[in-house]
């Protein structure tokens, strides 16, 4: 299929070649390159054809199609022999450089006979000698062939490494990698890493480096104890090679690294992300390296007993780890055997076996913020039982049923363990219900199980499911002759039913109304029912109080507080009279919560302290974690972060003693994260946020999990842990429900926005701009939220300008302004427009001045709108910042008088700083730039020095020594130049 209009002349052809060169390597670029060769052949001039063939060979080389690269080069070589004058010095250099590309391509093909490989190297040597070129590049290729074959590599290395580099030598980074690999093969990890250091440190790089070197250096780093460095390089290196067919071997080595560091689950995740490589890699050598890395991972997962886990393999069928392992093993064994047959050695089989025989180097190394194990990647199944239990589960069926009901009556959390065991027994084929009056009919047990299942669904906010299950349980209780339980089940259905319309309505008002109706229905049901057992009636009273408590929490209406306390008093009086300890503490907890929601935090603390004393003395003990958690949240409201942290940590410790769904531990971790942030411990906060997200995910609360992951990603970005942020978001965005579009699109957009910002912070401007542009296009359709679109479009405009794409940047800015007109974002738009002006003037000088001033004119209108609306900026004043930018933009364009006038205006708007003034830095920077313009460019040194000396005196007197030091340094330089 054509990917671009056919050029009609050579100028259009060259333009098309340049455009194609900006595309990422892959089928789209390759197909376009093939079409452009066809077009070039139609012109009478041979030079356009040379350029088109060179572009095509590059597309084949870096698109992992080694079989086609030599064919294209043969055409180029023929053109060179027939019309050497067509090749200027640059084209001639490129031609001789690419002899090496062909050598590498031929080595990668096992069907290419070894004599043919050596014949090509002879051809390369003869051509180089004839052209008067040094032979170091030839010896480099000879060494690569020897290392590949596994014979005479030491001699070949000396013949190459001992020669001086030439203009046609591989780049310094690639040669460093080859030398390091030589020492690595010899078993000298330390020496290999010393050789690699310039590349791993980013001092030497090229298109393939440091990504290639990183993938090889991971295991030596582990073996020499540099685990943190290995983790860091894994994150940066993997992101640079993922899904890239020409780097499939590198991907395979990252999978191997995961397998040998206890990160098998991450390995399977990365394998799924690179599923395309099974089909897209046309290089047998690269494919062998990839498949062997895949096999190391799958072999490890299967050894750990997870061979039945799903795995991502070649498209067209569903794979398990074991099944894919067998497929990969067969393909890789065949490839290794073909290479060895061609080479007459066993080198490839031996190297492959060495990789497969490696034992794990670490039991566990946390590679990303999202710590997952193999159980986490298993298909989701209903939880059979809580993770821990405080009591033994009876083995005898009658005793088990009786014990479950006794525990349930008390509200004991271990009831869920018994219900889970009973659920499994009842569902098993051949279940026989006890014929015992003490346990009642099977229908009663089925009702109990439905009721327990409904309660668990409600805990996970699955309101429709919970309400339906409670109603089903009520019907079965009626059939089983348990009317009291039927009434309570119907009462339990009313609260989750109140949550259903709230999910689909706008605002808190609808939810408050639904809860009011639910409370009224509960009261009617209570009034119409008599003869309830005390523990059932206490539960009904608890539901009444809970409905009003939730209404108060939703509405925050003071008028809704008194009814809550009245209902709580009814429950407390009833539970006290009947000695129902769990409901007494439940009532006291509700009262403390109501005080907290009403804003009376001291009263809440008094209530909860008394409750804690009661629980410690009389129990029930399982209420302690929840009560401590509430006190921790109240302490956060009182801004006592240390006390909050202490309570929350103790709550989390106690929660571990009970079944997993007794306490909302995910919320505890989230609250601990907030406390840790207030205490200035962001790394701890990050750990709690990710743990909270993991727990939410395991409990099925996926939206809550993604919100927690989003918070963790933003925090990691704030901490400048850029690669951690990107790796976390890459993992979350690859979740099946996210990919399938089943998650709220705004939440997903928020995750993608943070990822785009992280890419920008990580200097991946191209990827960041592409993501921002996609988000800007999508958010343009958010008619209900034009303000968010304005912000996204503004950020997109700045990134486009950073990349020099000022036309598209202007278009994005216009989109932002249009959305801003509907939902003002004064500061965001002003910052964007000023930055666009600065970038255009900085990059284009006087040629960009007109467009830069147009941006500033728009920023001026935004500032005028903000002033008229009474808006106060959170950061710099929009007016002073605008005047300063006028100064900077004019300075870039060499309009120095205009620049100085604008800077003086900015200084007048700012006014001289006062003691404790947080604008001192902005004022000092404005003075500095004005002095530079005045002294250096307008050559008014005396005026500039007078300005600086006055500013230094004022800043020093006010104690702004750091700001004064910069101005003092500038003044000294100006005096030296006089």
C-alpha cells in the first residue's frame, strides 16, 4: 500500500526522502523507501536513485531485514563502478562505510555459506586498498566473524584492536562494546565493565548504543554486586529497545535479566509487550538471541510451577508458558544448529546452553515500583478465602456450619473463612447436606452463602451485584423458614441499592437523596417487623445509623448531623441493654466518625480515645485496626502527621492478625502515604501508594487501584525518578482492561499525561510530543471539560516548539486559547504563550521576532482577562512575567533598546523587594538581564554597574545573599572588561 503521494520531480523526491528519514524504523518506513526507489528510477539523473537506494538499505538494516540489505548494496556498488562521478565525497564515504553493514547482514543468515562470508570480506579489503583506505574497519569485521564462528577470535581481536581508528571505523561506542564483549567472553566481568563505562555513563553513544551495551552489561553488573546500577540501566535500556525488531536480541537479554532476578512476572509482562517480535524479526541471528532470552524466562517460570500460566507467543493461538516454551525451544534449537552447521563449530549451541543453564543471580531484585509475582499475573479467580485466619476451621460439616453462624452472629471476621470453606464444599459434586435440625435445610445454608457473598461485593463497591445477592438471599431465607434473616437481608440490600443511582447521577445531591430514601425504607421495614432476635435487630439499627452517616459524609450538610447522633444513640442503647459488644463499639465508632465528618475533630478524638480504651479492655479485638485507622485519619485532619503515622502503622500491624478483608488495608496504606509526605519522607510515601494500588487491584477495585498508581506515578516524577515513573505507567497502561477501553477514559488520559510529562523530563522529546499531540486531539472532544483540553493543548504547543515545529505549535496554542475562552486557565495559557515566544526568539533570532511578539500579544490579552476577572496568579505575576519575557525575546532578536525598556517595565511592576519577599529571586534575575543588555550589548557599562551595585546593596541588606552573589559576579566581569 502506498504511504505517501508520489513525487513528481527530484526536489519533491528529496523532500519525501527527508520526511521518511524522520519516521521510526519499521514496515511503514520500509514500504515508503521501496516506493521512493521506484519513483527515483523514473528520473534521468542517477544521483536521486543513489540517495533513494541508501535510504532503502538503511530501512532494511534497521528494520531487521538482513536478506534484502545486500541486494540493495549490490545495486549501489554497480552504480559506483559504472558512474563513480555521481558519488561525491559524502556519498563515497557512505558507500564504503556500508560494506560493514553488508558483512553484518551476511553473518546473520545461516543459509549464507562461510566461504561466501570470507569472500565478501576479501572484496571489502580489496576495495579499501584500491581506494587508499586504512584497513582497521576490515579487521574489525574479520574479528566479528571469528567471534561469531568461535574460532581464532583471540588473534583476530589483536589484529583489529591494535590498529588505530580511521574515519571509516565503527563509532567509538560500538567499538567499546565489541572490546567489552571480548573480555566478557573471556570471563573477566570487571575488565569488561571498565571498558564499557564511557558508554554506560552516556559519554559515548550512537543509534544502537548504549542500548546494546546495556543489555549485555546487566548480568556482569549483578555478578559484581552493582545491583542498583543494573536496575537503573534495565529501566532505561529496556524502554529504548522494546518492540523494536532490530533490537530483539537486546529485548531477549532484558527478559533473561528478569528471569534471573526474581522478576518472572515482569518478564512475562515485557514478553507480552514484545509479542510482535515473534513475527517481525527477519534476522535469524537476532531471532535466535531473542528466542533464547524468552526460553530462559519461560524455563524459569515453569520450574517455579507455573507452566499453566498464559503467555504471549506468536499470534494466531493461545499459549501457556509450557506450550510456548516447547515452541520456542524447537525454533531456537533449529536456528542454533543451522548456524553451527554453517560455521563448522558448536559455538552457538554452546552459548545457548550456557544461557539456559544459568542459575538465578538474586532471589529478588525490585525492578519497578510495581512489585508483582507470578500469582499476580494468573487469571483472576474469585477469592476462595481470606489470606489469614485467627481460628481453626472445623473439619466436621455440622460443626463447621454451626461455627460459621456463631462467628457471623458476633460479627467475627473469621466467619468469612468458614463461609469460604462451606462455599467450596457445597459447590463440589456429590455434596450431601447434614440431616440435622441444628443446621437446618440446605436452602438456609445457601441463603447464608449468598448473604456473605453479597457483603463482600458491597465492600468492593459492586452495588448492583450486592443488592441482587441480598435479595436472592432473602428469598431463600423465606423458603427455609428464617423470616428474621430474610428481613435483615432485604434491609442489607437497601444500602447498596442506594449506591446504584449515585454511580450514574451527577454530584452528591443524588446520592444524598438516595440515602435518605434508603433510611426511610429501613425505618419502615423495622417498624413493620417484630420478633427479631436481638443481634438481628441491632444490625438493622446499625444499618439505619450507617445510612444517615453516609448521607452526612456525602452532603456535608450540618443539618444532617443531628439525625446521625440520634440513630447512633438508639443503636448504642439497644446494644448495651442486650450486651452485644460488637455493636456497642460499632455505635461508638459511628459517633466518632460523625463528629469528624461534621468538622468537630477534638470531639472525634475524645470519642475515639474512649473507644480505644474500651476495645483494649473488653474487645472485640478485631475492631482495633479500624478504630486506630480512623484516629490516624483524624490526626491527619488535625495536622499531627507524626501521631497519624503512629496510629496508622499500628493499625496496619494489627490488621495483619486478621483475615485480609477485615480492614481496608489499601486505604491504610494510602493514608500512611499522606502522613509520610507530611513528614518529609517521600520514598516511604511512594512505597505505601504502590502497595495501596496493588491491594486495590487484588480486591477487584480497579479504578481505585489506577487512581493510586496515578498518584504514585506523579510522586515518582516529582522525586525525579523518571524511569521508575515511566516503567510503572507502561505496566499499568498495558493492563487488559485499560487496553480494551473498559476503564474511564479520563483516568486513562491522566495516566498517559503523567507518562508524557515523564518522557519529557527524561529528554525523550519525540515520544513526549507524540503522546501530548494524541492527548490533545482526544481531549478536543471533551465538551464537558474544555479546561483540561486547554491545559493539554498548551503543554503540547510548548513541546512542539522545543522541537522547532513552530507552525504546529501555533496551531496547538490556538486550540488552547479557544478552549480557554470556554473555561479560563489564565496562568497555564500565559506560561505557554510566553514560553513559545522565548523558544521561537531563541531558536530563530530576528527571523522569529514577529511570531514571538504575536505570542506575547496573546499572553497580554490573557493577562488583561485575568486582571478583569480578579484572578491572582499562584506563581509569578502575569504582568511582570510578560514584561520580562518581552525583554528576553527582544534581546534574543538583538533589539536591545526595546529589551531594556521592557525589563525596566518589569522591574517597575515588581517593585523593589522587601524583607522576607519571595519575589527577590525574580527581581534579581530581571536586574541581571537588564545589566547584561545594558553593559554587554548597549555598551553602557557605567549604567549597568550602577544598576548592579544598587541591587546588590539592597539584596544584601535584606539577607538575600544568594541572589546578591550572582549580581556581584556579573559586576566583577563587567569591571574586568572595562
